[in-house]
C-alpha cells in the first residue's frame, strides 16, 4: 500500500495547538528539576541524588495517575477533565513553592503528576480525534512538541530563573501560567457532541493485543534510557565536562531544540514507516549514549551529543504513542494513558538506577552508561514487532481502526 498523502495531514486543527500549550507547561515542570538539583539539594538539605527523587516521584505519579485518571474520568466531559487537571496542576505548584519540607515538595510533585496524567490521556484522544486517522502521529507529535518546546524554552528559562533568584520562583510562574491555561482550554476546546461512553470492561478488553504491550515496553525502555542520562545531566556537564554552571541552561536549550526536531521529523515519518523509524531511532540513541559515556570529558563533544540525544530519543515518542493507540483500537483513552504510564515507568526506574550509578565509583559517567544499556534493550520489543509484521502481513487483526485508505503502513 503506498504511503498516505491525504492533504488533511498537512494542517492540524487549531485545537491540537491549544492542547500543546498544556503539554508545554507539563513538560516544563517535569524536567526543570534537572537543571535545579544543586539549588534544591542545598536549600532542602538533601544530597543531589536524593533531590533527583523529585523527578522519580513525578514519574511514579504519572505511572499510576494516567490509567487511574483515564478510568475515573471516562464518563466526564473531556473539556471539564482538561480544565480540572490544569487547576489541580496549578495548586500543586503553589504547595511546592510554599513548603520548606522535602517530603511535602515530594508529595506535591506526586499530586501534580496525577493531574498531568489526566490531562495527557484525555488530551491525546481529543487531539487525535480532531486530526483524524491520517495524521495520528502528527497530532501526537504536536502534543509532544509542546513538551519539547518546554525543553527548548521552559526548562532553560526555569533553570535560569531558579539560579538567579530561588528554585521556588519557577514553581510560582508555572502555577500562574497553568491557571491561565485552564481558562484558555475552557474557551477553545469545543463542547462535545453526543459520544458513546465505553464501559471499563470494554476498555480493558480492547487491550488484549500482544502488540500493544510490545509497543508499551519499547516506550518504557527508550525513554528510560534517554532520561536516565538527562536526569543527572547537570552534574555531568559541570563536574565531568567542566562546563560552567551558568552555561547549563544553554546546553539544555540545545537538547530541547534537538527533541523538538526529533518529534517533528518522527511524527511525519511515523505515519508512513513506523517500525523503520523506531528501530533507527533506538539504535541511534544507543550509540549517542555510549559516545556520551566515552567522550563526556570534552565540553564540545558533550554539548553536541546532548543535542543529538534529544533528536534520536524523541523521534520515536509520537510513533510509539500512535502505534499503541492503533493497536488498542477501541480503547484509545486507556491506551494513551498506558503509553504515558510506560514512559514514566522508564523514567522512574531509569532515574532511580541512574542515581545509584551516580553515587557509585562510576560517578558522572554512570547515568549515561545506564541509559546506553536500557536504550539498547529497546531493540528487543521492536524486533519482535517487526517479526510479527513479517509473519502477519494483514494488519486488520491487530487494528480496530479506519479503512485501509486512512491507515499508514506498520512496517
């Protein structure tokens, strides 16, 4: 079947851009911690590796929150769910900004993650429904683009603001922006037409495809590998590569620009040749992380590799998300929630193991080494998916989706 070239895939609906604003804020809050670990550890009297648990806690909250919120809000209007999620998101940041206790900040991060999970799983369904089956990967790429723009602009600006004033300042800014975003979402997300509300049993029954779980495991492994290195990128840059602390936000900008390029290119290629795109991205990420272990004593090489790591790591994310939703067929909300949970399983486990590696004799080289091994393992489920495609050329059995004209190739 020739690649899909429907003109509808060229221009996404405005609602997708509106939702990308929300994912920008959520991407900023998840990753801005990586640029502020020294400041947070100093003020809250914990080690840098212990402060890294703030990233792990957010990921853990997303693991539980995305599927739980998907089921809990199944019968709620999607617009109301999105507005409520942003409101809770804002309140969580206010609590974190006011508290002098690491334990309270940690708990606030968990609550904020629950709200993020609800926003993501519902927002992904709204965006892909509006875009149509011809542009599923593109729509998810736009949402993920909001997160990667967060890495280009939000995370570096947040890190700079936290270094210039106090690490709590970015939390206050995010609280205000998310409250404003709730108003914007409420204004521009249209009222829903009458839609069928599936039962919880039906949602779970639609997840019996083995391909769904292979794709979910690939999400966990690839993002877990990349984020294992990124979680502790600040000590790698300053202590191993010898880059000045003031320059860290600029390096994070390069990583974010690479991630934005990766999601854009991956989203476009993924609607045509998903598995080829995924295997290439996984192999390239493994190589980049290995080179980061070997060459991170060089400032120039480190900056280049961190930027390329953003490209290769995030090129796969919209494609994997689209495959999960395609394979799940009639359970798009729960499928998108599980995709979010899987990525955060990888982030939580990866950042935890990377923290152990950082405290070991491996030092700053430990986290990218953990990332190298984890990213390499991504090739296992991807190879299994490729073999299943080779032995089952008819994809209709794995898909409860649109007609062949509206579906891209899976090979």
